[in-house]
C-alpha cells in the first residue's frame, strides 16, 4: 500500500478530478492486494452468542466485526473487489463496472453472488442451518 501511495504522489497532477484520483488509487491498491494475497488466511473460529430476551438486536462485538472482515477477505475475485468498491460508496455502479472491466449486468450478478457467498459464509460460521427471516 505504501508503494501505491508513493506512486500516486507523482501522478496527482495528471488527474482532473477527485473521481479519477479515487479510481486510479482503488485500482492500484486492488492490484497490489491481489499480488500480496496469494495465500488464504486460516478460517475464523466459530462465535456463538445468545441473544437477549428484550427483542432488540444484540450489540455487535469487536470480534464479530473482525470475523466478518475475515470472511469478506476470503471471498473470491472479482466478487470481493466489487462488493468492497460498492460498500465504499465512492463510485457509481458504472464506474465500478469500468474499474473491474465488466459490463453493468456482470457487475449486478457479481454483487449478488458476493452477497450470497458472504451470507453463506457467515451462516456457516455461526453454525446455523438456515438464514434468519
């Protein structure tokens, strides 16, 4: 990441607007991450937590956020990059599709697949057999 930031410093004058800068930076960080993440980390341990009787959703624990991030990291490409760029909310859907070199229909299918894979992974992690209603 540091190498990408050093490289962007020399490139800043060439960008006409913020979106171009963000797109260039996102695509270069993605490329570096893909190079550096050839191996998968070990699977996350299961986390079982009982919900309270109050009916309110339970508070998200730090360990849960970590486990979601770990599961997110395990998503295949281009699903992981598509979902990450979508959630960053820096780019339009058309810009994300262009960054990932796919058309808008492919992006839609990729995002749907990524969400399904992430939900399935989280469900398996929790030891649930079905998705909550």
